[in-house]
């Protein structure tokens, strides 16, 4: 069965081109031309990935994203954003988007991001099926099956990418991971964005995992090399 991709895009020409290109790559592409119908399809049908425009009639893309995340936390979603709309990108990532691409975009770059997101979803799925369902360090517990995180019994809400980042760090507990390896394993080898995205996510993770637990640092910086998670 081909992987199914939902394209929520109100510009007919862009939607048609995306459908043609995706189907040429072997995917099954379904089009929704407004936010309301896109949300309905996303919640009622099974898709492997969603390409979601931010500027949509009926219901804007960020609201669609927020509603989808309430029901389907692990479904990969890539936002299509307008140039220079930094706040939309930030808001989208905070709401749980896995990635974004700015219009106008090169088709090969978009297809690379689709492959990367699908591959990461597959890795997470395989992790969930493994016998070891939990990763722990100190009083932090990560449930790979339910994608739930808690520390000291307190639930912690992470975006899908933050969760993937944390799982990679914990899977290498007590081992230094380089920035290059983080980019490769969390974002995919096709990723060509700024490497300072790592700094942003490290800051978010530290705020969520450590800020309310003073004196109990988990993520440590190895200057000039990368990061390590360890007990002490």
C-alpha cells in the first residue's frame, strides 16, 4: 500500500502540482482546498503525512494543526508558510508541526522533507513496537508507546520534534552526541536548514525538563562537540 499524504492547500494550481509530483514519487495524494474539509479528512481518514498550508479559508492552518494534535499526536505534519512569516513558523512548531517549508519552494526540497518526516515517523513507530517501552534518567520517564513524558510524576508536554530529539538523546545516555549526528538522526540527512535549530530545541527542552527541578540538570553541553544526558 502506498503511503497516503493529505495536501491541504487552497491554491488550486499548487495543490494540483503537489498531487502530480507526489503521485509520481509513488505516494497516494488527497487534496483538501480549505481548512474545514482538511481537518475533517485528517480526523476521519488514515494518512501517513499532511502538507498543511497556513493561510486557508474556513479555518486557518494553525487552528487545523491545533485540532489535529488533540487527536493524532504522532502524525507527521509539514507546514507550508509564506516568506518572512516567522511568527507562523514559530507558532506552528510550538503547536506540534514536525517541519515547515517556505513558499515559493523547490519541489525537490519539499519531497526531501516529506521523505525525512516519513522516515522519522517510521523510526518512532518501530521504537514503540520494541519490548523496551520506556526510557528513563533520574526521575524522568519517557513512554515510547504512548509518547508521554513525565518528571517526578508531573506530565510534561512536548512537541513531536522535541519528543524525537529527547528520545535520541536518551537512547545515547552517557554518550556524547555531536550536532551533526543530532541533525542526521532527528531531522534527516536531507536537512539543509540552519544548525542553530539545535540550540532552539535544546533551550526548549531544558526549560520544560529542568526549569522546575533546580539542581537536577539532565542535558549537559560538551563545548565544541555536542551534548550528553547523564545521571550526575
